[in-house]
C-alpha cells in the first residue's frame, strides 16, 4: 500500500524526462487548483483514526491502505444504473437464467443478489474460500484494506459461504470488486463481477440417469488432477457436464450461436477441477470466465454436506468491452452523455456498437527514481499515480530498470501516458499533475532522485 512505505526523505529529487506531444491550445483548463496534500492521497492507518464508509466506522491500523480515489467509487454501483453498459450485460445474463432455469413452481431457479455490501471481512474474502494464510492473493499490495479484519471485496466469491449457509442452492451475485493493479486500458482498481453457484442433491443430479438410485455423490478415495477425493467419478462428470453446458448456453446467448469455445485447465483454491473458458471472437481467442466444481470442504462447512455443486465468475467490463467494442475501461465511469446515450436501448439484447468519442492527443511524461531499500511495491506507485492523476492517466509502463554495479541500488523509469477521454489536455495541467506525482512519490514512497 502507499502508506506502507511512508518515510521522510530530506533533499530528495526526482529526475523527470518530459516528452510532450503537441496539444491544442484551444482548451486551457485549470482544474486542479493547489496541489493536494499528502493526506488526500491515502487513508493512513493512524491509531485512533477511523474510516467512514457506507454509514459505518472502521478503525484504522497498519493494514489500512484505501485511497480517496477508490473511496469515491464505493457506492456508485454502475451495474445497477439503468442503461449503463454494465447494467445491460447484467440484465442480459439475468434474463437468460430466468428463462432457461425454472423451479418446480414456475419461478426462477436462480435468485439474484446485486446490492450486497462491498465491505467484507478478511474471513469472508479469503478463509471461507479456503485460501491459505500465506497465499499471495492476500497481500496488502494487491487489495484494499480498511484494517486487518475488513476490506473491500476482491471478488464476489466473498459472499458464497454466507449464501450457501443461508440455505440457497442456486444464485447469482453481481457487484463491484476492488483490486490494486497496473494501469492500462484493461485494468481499473474497481470493476464488476457476476458470480453463479448451483448445488445438486443426489436425487437432482441423477434424476434423468437410468438406475440413478444406485449412484452416489460421495466416496472416500484419493484426489487426482481430475476429481476431489470425496466425489464419485459419476457425480463429478455430471456436475462438470452441467457446468459447461450452462456456460456454453450463456455465451451463445450473449455472443450468438456458432461460437467456437475451448476449455483450459487452471487452478482456483475454491474449485477442483477448475477451468477457464475461451471464445474465438473475430479470429482471436479471448478468456471470458473462470469456473469449476466447488471444493466439497467449502460446501460442507456452509452446512450443505449432502450436496455437490459448481461455481463460475465473469467480469462484466470484460464482456462489455468485447460485446460493445469499448476500447478503454475508464469509459465505464464517464458521465458524458455522448457515451451513455449510446446504450439507451429499448431491448437489453439489442446489438450496440460503441461509437468512439474524438481521440484526443496524449501527453507523455517519464519519471525515474531510485527505489527504497525496502517496503516498495509497484502497486504502491500505480495507486499513487491514479490517486493524483485520476482518470487523466491512460496507462503507466515500466520502460527501464537499472542496477548500479557498485551500490546494487535499483532504479525504475516509468512512462506515464495522460489522455482525457472527453477533451484535449493542456500541457500546463499535465505538468501540474506530474509534479504532484513527483513530490508525493518522495514523501509517501521514500524514493530518491536518480543521479
């Protein structure tokens, strides 16, 4: 996190190499005012301090690493804003499941939860999903923590155990999720996921199988690459078949019939076997979702010991960018009506092709510095740049690394590309932001000038 590397550096400098492309002088917007104070960059974990979020107070500690940029996104719930592209995808998936899967009394088999609180406990986000205590996905550098016990969910799977424990056996969860990551057109600290879970009793799974009464869900054997130790091969194959058929029908509904699909083996701590689905779209293989047979230990701990099930998760932005040809993930947060009005359709299944707004020129600045001897994580720098530059930052690339042969000190050079999605940037405002990044990197990350 940004504040994890907090240290004061006296008389430190950062070497800036500016490479500024020509920009129009027609829009000299001064939108930044005075430079932000360091306290605006990150919520520091100070004893006695609290973070106020969604009507609750959370004591800060050494794990607190929420930036004001991320806090400003909590509660926006783009997936619930009618006619937003993420809402369209969610509604299309809901409609498909409501029509295709009907319960005994003619009601939808799958229930939908799209307004669950994004603040979860670390137990919900990790332990309930069997994620080991030393698993790298728990790192502060990859997550947004309110404190050691609470965080912004990193995946909608954080709600799996609670919903299973409540007695549900078929549900969809949709929500915003939060991860610290690199900066480019495909990554944003807030994105949206849709999770699906279905459990089967012995009767439900074998109902259409001849002599199904003789088949069992469970056995005691050994774990292999293809099955868990508690599942019979018959049960495993039927659950896997149902999962893949369900998802094949879903992507056919979204992308159209005749789609070429392939399954790739992968690993998730909470499913086994696990798969990623890839589709051949416009001649390119694209990964669109992850899925698998749920770990029986997870299902058992939630009180459903007599059932076996599957789960899947997909990114709404990922699907929307493919389906609607949206080139930059920042656009989903735009309030520009030229963007939003393109998705005001009378039928959620209507085809939409995004018509790009004008492509405004980029301004590129390079920044290089010596790394601190310890406590530096690259996501700290990305978070700092995004917090200060906001959605003016299109991408950040590490373009050079150097290790001094005598001191063994390491320096990094990053290229920051600034581009506004709705207007031309002035050189003045970009210089202002870039200098703020320079000063904050010294104060908050402890970097030093490269000489």
